[in-house]
C-alpha cells in the first residue's frame, strides 16, 4: 500500500452516492458539508444546488467492511465484528476494491479491515477456455444444481479449487461427485437401523479410548487423522485437499473396507460385547463423518444427521469433531493395511483371469512370518467373504502349489489360486486375444490421427495431448493383456 496515487472519485453516472458538494446560485461559492446546507455561508442566499456527479463505485464500496456494521454510528456489531477475518474475492478486483477497503479501513477505523484475502479461482470449461455465451460453453449453476444437486455441485467446486489455478469444470466431474453424495446417503441409510438407541450424549458418557476390537481401533485412528487433515486444509484455505481427504476416507476406507469388515458382526444373532462395541464405534465414526462433510455438503449432511439422530437438533448446533477424541492406533493401522493388501491381491488375481464374482476360489498361502499367519487366521472369515474364497490353506516352505495356479507375492506372502475348473481356459484366451486385437486397432487409429498434419494444425493443444495420452494408456493395456495371455498359456500347458 505504498506509493499509492490519487484517483478521481467523481463519476458522471446516474446511480451512486451523490457527491456532498453544493454551489451557491447567487455568489458561486462551493460548500462541502456532511449535512445539506440551508443557506450559503458567504452571502446567506438559500438558492443552492447539489453537485450531480456521484462518487466512484469503488469509493463507496471501500466503506463496505464497516458501513455494513452500523458505521458511522457506534454500534455493537462494529465493535464485535470489525476487523473481519477473511475476504473472499477474485484477483481482477484486487486493486479496485480490496486495496480501497484497506485504505478506508486504515483512515476511518485506524485498523485494516481483514487480515486474510482468499483469491478464488476462475471457473473455466473442461478445456480451460473462459466460459462465454457466444462460445456456448457456459455451465449454468442453477441448471446444474437442478440436475445433480446443490451439494454435489458445491463439493465439486471445493474439490477443484486448487490455489492459484483456474477451475476446469465439466459436467462429468459434477456427475462423479454426485455418485459420492449418493454413496454417503446410502451408507448412512445402511447404518441407521444398527444405531437405534445410541446418542452423542450417551457416547460422551462412555467414551471409549480403546474400542477393543482391532478393526474399530483402526477406523477410530483413521478418523482422528482425517479430522486433522480436514482442519489443516480448511485453515490453510486448501479446500481441495480437505475435500480429497474426505472423499478418499469416506469412500475407500469407511465404505469399501470398514462397513464390509463389520457386516458379519452387525448381523450376529446375539447382542455380543463385540457387536455392542462395533455399533458404538460405527455411530461415533458416522457422526464424525457427517460433521466433517457438513461444510462441503450442508444439505445432505443436515438431512442425514436428522435421520440418524431421530430429529434431535440440527447439525449446525453440533461442534466440529475433535481429533483428540479419536486415539491413534499404529499397530491396528498396520495390520489392516496388510489385510487390505492381501485381499486386494486376491481380487487382482481374480480380475486378471476374469473369474466371475459368483465363483469362489481356493486360496493357498505360503506365509513364513508367524505374525502374518496369525493375522490371516484372525481375519479368516473377512478374507473369505471379501476375496470370495472357499478355503484358505497353507503351503510349507518347500511344498509345491496346486497345478494350474495363478500367483502373486505380497509383503513376503506368496498367494496361489488354482484355476482349473474355475475358468474355461480356451474361452478366456479367446477373450483376451480379442481384447488385445481391439486395443491394437484403437491404438493404430489414434497414432494415424497423430501423424495427420491437418489434425495437428487445427486441434487445440489439449485435444492433441488427450490423443497422445490415449496411445500411452492403450500401450500399457496391451502389455498387461499380453502378460495375462502368456500366463494363461503356461497354465494350459500345466493343466
Ligand atoms: Zn452565496
């Protein structure tokens, strides 16, 4: 705010604050006053007329931080809320408005009006072009909200709001986050019937630093970390980071893993201690999730809060969850990571050979580490359910795996799945070869396009890059499919 130059504050437009200057029609004197003068101070004439120019818009709006709080009269609002904390604005009016508010704040109030200015991104279309009616690439927020919901739209903007970068908005992105809103909705509706009789108040009374069960300790520990990550993201105005942490945690940890792992416990016939602890943990985690997601999805989180809490108050009255209430459990996290990794490997193997989800498989493990063997034994039921296994068996160090097995290694554990009788080798090989052919054809077509001077000359850089990426992706896909086909041929030779 140094070396600031004077700027002309009068404008010849019909709206705005009229400049408080009057002219005497009798002697020509000019009078500047706070109140409308009744007579000329020079000649006492009452024939006065006010200046018709108005104050520059930015001169008037420079008063905004305090004129909105009751200034110039002494007001309680002014006392409590001035200076404000953060101003959110676009970079194009930094000097027009933001600097002017600072000038006026310093002049009239003796203090700057805010300490942080968040300069938000500009929303552009998917190709990075400025939206304009003539280009026809405008995404109308009202239409989008009707189609995908306000919360999905709001979450999308937060997720794409990388500091210092423009937002490239496309309907596909919004549609993708609408799936996320649905996921939260469905997960909460699934949990609801298991949470009857629980309340935040009763949990506060029996807060469990150690929920006993390892799966519960793991999710509690993860919630604590996510609370910290979301807090940091919001405090540092990195809304996209906060949004991504929430997305990953809710979808890939809470829904994909935690809910799946506890389903057998929730459906136990008797109300065991394990089930009681699990229900309480589920309630605590879900309540934390709804409060964490609230700034990003105010409507859905409120609705789900009311459903889960049977209408006891609004989520607006609930505080933000505190990370310290969710103790860390490094060992539980490590074990659950291992378990997830193992299940992931089995699923991967199944996927490679296109084993239909309805078919269960035998799982053979060669697992020299006794701690890992113990872990597998403890989660045997979960493993069988989530990896669609019929049985888990162990191989000795020198023992041979069953014939015609597909295999993989994870953290020193060798995994074997016999596939004879599970898949039809010839059919599967035919399918793979057909897919390889199709991908090769796609790739050749794209390369042909990229060799075409006409296309290269006319297409925007983004479109060309997209085609180049496509060739790379197809190349990797072909390599992978050929690997699968090669393994399949080996299996056929064995079995
Ligand atoms: Zn006069």
